[in-house]
């Protein structure tokens, strides 16, 4: 392999503008969504087709392999390589043209499928294939793997929807592929391909195109004379081994006026498989199989409310019918339900309910990342397909194979096409586990071949299955693969080790290379056996963190959406940590530059903790990494200033006017901020003239007597910066019939210590706090938090750090204000006509859940627009030097545009102190806490004036 420095210099010398060879970026691209790990020498993000040609010219000269990559969501290892990785998703991501009359679109390979769908929807059109990763997968990646998706029964595979390709060959030849002309009038490579095909038409006619989901190998059936010698369709599914696509012309289809979902319940998944073929005469657009075990995982992870009502059964078929006549559809749906031997059924024509059901299926790949036994489940045998009429028997035999091998998994898939998806808890992290892995995969391949199936029904062969192709194809077919590869890429530069001359399926595996690691936060990884390595490998690479999750009310991953750098995604950070745990020379230890670089822009928003389908919690991992990196060492200044903010606030709260005046001094203030590690463009919030606790003690006699006891957890931000929020909370609690009480002294949740990785101090602080809360709260007394991030610590981090019975008691007792009021059955005041823009705090969304707040606001009658995403400040993140620009970019994703388009009279609901600070800093708008909004509607006779202007005190 050529020297990395020489390769990078050659690429930059050729005029490439976006070349990355730093350890963090290379580590982030070391894996895709598969089990395989190969760290690239260089990552290039081309801006145009000319740059792709330039990359290939350099790589031909130096003999360096090239791998094309879209979103990196391949589960077969077909988007990783040791040479140059070309990431098309950053710059070559445009929809170039839409022709509504011809129903075509011209796109660059890096355009995300969902973005194409939004662009075509304005014309009543869509691109047909719709894989579950559509929110982040690219059209180029779909072309590489011949992706299908849920509705392939109606729209077919990607190959059936590609009309033309611009393809760059390894030799640097640019081919414009559509229907080919006559011999002698075509490019040399096309004539050579024609010669190969005509040399063995019999093999192609008998072995290829036998079933709808025959994705394994090259799709040589498209080159038959009777099929029009369609080279473009043959390139689709070739996994980047024959050329690099720089532009595609794709077919668009019309959206039907109506869709109806028929949910059919069965005794088990094999019975659902038996029924799949019987649904096909009803002309479904989709027929998907789902096992109860996936539904159980969803309930366990996200609560009972996450699962909509399903028909009775232990497995289901979701069958979608589409058309323009609603009555005809409902009649066909009822007939379908009667035609299948089911336990129960439901016909769903409400789009909202149908979308909730489909969401279970869409998250299947991530949810299946943990097996029924609670072990890591892997994608080594992920998407085989058999003839649909034989699917039930195959499922029984496959289940028998798993039992005999001592492994389990969560099955689901495209049952109308005979395609089964499953991730299996093969013991890759155990001694001897690799040999178990190989034995199982070989046995599974033999089973599928015996059913006349395809090892890949959707994702391609990649490094996972290419070695197995001789079990499915004859020696003549395998020779044809080699001959086709030699026509396009005689020097084997493009994605070597895939399809032709494959690498062993058990080479370059990621998980076995990582050693177990018990760390300072071992209690936090109880589901992972206390092993940080296993926790980090929860990231299977499905890439949901690369999507704009705001449409679904999500948060993850704000920094990636701001920078569009893979290393700034949750997955990219996980890959860097995985490289460190694998003993990589370039990611050498917790304090390595690569780890610092990857984690630097993590906002610790915890969005991934709820939005990542595999349960990755990068905020926790970042705290662990900072703890390990700085244990016994001098820390950055911001860790002592912002990280110790509650401690400094205790002092500053004694002389707030002096501190506030000093911070506003023209020269001294900015210098002091800079010395403290704070970006000088930030305005430090003023300390309140009177703390909340002082007000509470001073006004005890003036407040309502009696009521049910509740302990109010007063965080540092409420006490010293926003006491008016605490006052409003007391008002609402008393109006609801509660009598608030406080701990005997000011306590802290330790969040600022946690977020800066000062875990030993955080444990001490939290230990004191949960003890004080238990002393203040008699058994059965609820604890209500004011600040969402601090309340979330009591519900999650406290137990993870302390693992004590006291911490568990307080977790069970802790409520948000909305949860407590809902339990009380309190009827909120009417806010009818009040317009509200709501920015849920990230930790509120991720740990506590915002459903209770939404329901409470709905009962007030307010007109609420709920925002998604992060405000961008995220505690200390947006205040620290080096983070300001990213913090602002994150705020511009959702929050700032929302407040800019509404009038000043519209309330901006932001429970989080960080969110309110960001609003004031960047938009000059005042944010309100839920308690303040509710207090507006409480009877005026109970109003507490917020400030006595004569005394500067709360009243």
C-alpha cells in the first residue's frame, strides 16, 4: 500500500479540494453498517465528475484501490476499503432536473432518497424504491446495492427504475449508459462486454433472474439480447466494482390517491410466511412480515405507548393496498383479510395510525441490534430471499438451524418477495466465536441454495457473502463474473475483495478485534455487562444519526446536520471509539487527537439515547472518554469554570450586582470570559438579585397552607439565574393542591461535572443530593424537577453513576411538572387563543419524554407548534471557545427560523435554561417555562409579583 502522505499529496496536487486524512475521519469511515472494518488511507469528498476522474487518475498511477460510498448504510461491507473512500454524500447531492411529463429525474449519486422524494412530491410523483433507511441512504448507494424497500411489489428494485447512468470506469473512460447501440458504434468496453455475454448465453438464461430478489452476483440477465442488452441495469447492484456512477436518470411513478393497510395476525412467524404468497393475487404494493419479539423490544425500550394497537397474534403481515378508488380498496382489503388463515386482522385506512404501524417495521434493523437474549445481534446473514411460496418452510428450517447453533435473532422482512431480514447474536466477542460465525453462515448458505434462493435479496454480497457465491452459482457463472470484472476493471482497483476474488467472509471483522473494557462508568453499561466496548459496539451503523430526524420529532444528531462531517455523527464518533478499543495505532488511547476531535462537537444532547434504534448514548460515552483522558491530569480551563458553575454560583449569588457589573465591563468582561474558556461573543446571563431559595424562605408565611406534599428539586440554574421560574412552579403546584417543600440546603445534580467528565466529583455530589431528597421526601412523596436536564439526571445518570437503592428510589419518585399534574388529574387554565412555539429540551425529549407536556398543553386549548432538534447551546457546549459557529448553525436548523417567522406576541416555550439563554442571545426573544405559561392563566388573586422594583427582590 502506498504511503498515506504521498497519496494525500498526490490527490491535493491533482486539484482535489476536499481531501481528509486525519485519524478521526479515517476512523469514522473504517466501517459501514456491516461487521467489517478496514480503515481507509484517505477520504475524498468529490464536488463534481471531473474530480472523480482526477481521483482515479492518481489511484491508477499509485495502484491504490477506490471504494464508492453514499451514506455508509451497507450491511454487507461493500462501502469500506483500505485505499481511497469516495464519499459522494457531502457535495454531489443535487437533484439536477425533474421532468414531470416524462416522469424522470436526473440526480447526482449523493442525493438522499428522502430529499428526492420531497422534490418530486410537488409534481405528484415519487421514486419507487423505498428502503427503511430512506431518510439517509443515497441514490448512489441504492444503485450500488440494487436496493428495494418495502414497496418493491409495486415499484420493483432500483434496477427497474434506472433509465440511464453516467459511469466512470477504472481506466478513466466516461460512459453514458442507456440502451446500447449497434456493435462497432459503441465504446470499446461495451463491445467487449457484449462479446463476453454472447460467449455463454445458456448459463445466463438458466441461472440468472430466477426470482424477484435475486440480488447476489452480477445481474447478467439484463445483458441478454432479448432483454435489450441493458448495461445500465446491469451496473445497478454491482457494488461499485465495475465503475463509479456520477449521475443517474431515474424513473418516477405517480402516488396513488389512497392507501389501506391490512394488518394480519398469526400464531408465529412461519405461519405468516406461509400466508405471504396468498396475498399476492390481491395486487399489494407491500407485504411485510414482523415478529412479536421486535414489538416486545420496542415496548421495553420506549414504553407501551410506542406500540400502536395490533391484531392478536405473535407475528403479523402488514399488507398495503393502493389505488384511486377508496371504496374498492376497502372491499379488496376485507376480502384479503378473509382469504388468509389468520387469528385476527385489522383494516387501517387512517394514515396517522398506518404510519405508526409502519414505523415499527422501519426501525426493525436497529431494534434487531439486540437479540431476544439481550445480546448484541449482528448482520452477517441479513437479507436472504427464497421463492415466496416456500418462505414458511424456509423460516421453519432456518429457525431449526438457529436453535441447533445456539443463537437467536429477531426476524422480519419483505415477505411478499420471500426476503427475510434478521440479525443474529453470533458470539463474535467470545473466544472461538469467529469459527461459530463461519460455520453458521456456511450452513445458512447451503439452506438457502437448497431452496433455490439468493444469499442477498436486497443489500448485495459485499464482504459478507461474496465468498459464498460458488454455493449458489455454477463454475461457469463464476467465470462470467470474473470476465465482466476484467472488461471494466482489469487492474482490480474498484472495491477489491467484493464479488470477484473475494476476501474470506471472516476476515476484517470489527467486533472480534475489540477487547472488553470495564471503566469508571461500568454501572452505566448494565445492559452491556459493564463493558464499554460492548456498549460502543451497539452502533451497528444504520446511520439514522445522519438523517434529518426533525420530521419525526427527533433530536439526533444536531452537530452532523450542522457540519455534514461523518466524524461529527453519532456513528462516526462510535467508529472512532471502536478504533481506539481495537488498539489502532492512529487512535491511541482516550486522550488521542482522534478521540478529542471526534467528541469535540458532540453536544451531549442525549438525542441518540432515544432516537438511535440501537440505544447508543454518546453523551455517556463522551463523559467516560473525558473522565479517562483527564484522570489525574490538568484539564481545559472550561472544565474548571463552566464545569464547576454551580460551585462558583454559590459564591457569586452572595454578591450578584458586583459579579454582573464585572461581566459587563467593556474590556475586563471579555478578557475574563476568554480566560475562562468562554467564547467572547457570548453574553453571560445575569445572576438574580435574590435567589429562589431566599424567596421561598422569606415568603413561606404568605403562601397557601395545606395540600399534598411534594419535594421541589431546585437546581442551580433556577436558584441563581431564573428564580422567577421557580416562583411560577410554586404557584402552579399550589393551585393544583400541592404543598411544595425543599431540601434543607441547596443541592446539585452534578450535570456540569458529568458533561465535562469529572465523574468522581459528580458521584459525590449526586450521592449527597439523592440522600437529601430522600430525607425531604417521605415514602410516596413525589419529587418534581424544574430544569429538564437536571431532572433527567435524577431519572438516568444518578442510577447509572451510583447504582444505589437510594438513587433508584429517587428515580422512581421523580416527575416532571406535566407528569405530576397529569397524575393529579389537574385541569389546567384555559389558554385558548394563545399561540405557542414549543422547544422541548433535548434531555426532556430523550430521557423524560415530552408526551405529558404535549397532552397538558392540548388541554389548555393553546395553539402549539412543537419544534424538533436542539437549540444548539446544550449546557456548556455552545459557550465554550471553538463551538460558537456550530452552536449557531444548530440553532438555525429549527429554533431560530421558527421564532423569526412568528410575531413577538407569540409565546416561546423553552423549559431549559440553555434554550432560553440561546433564544435571548441569538434572537433577542424571551423564553418561557411551562410553569410560567400555566401561571398566566391562574386566578389573578393568587398571583405573586415577580420582582419588587424598589427592593430588587422576588415577592
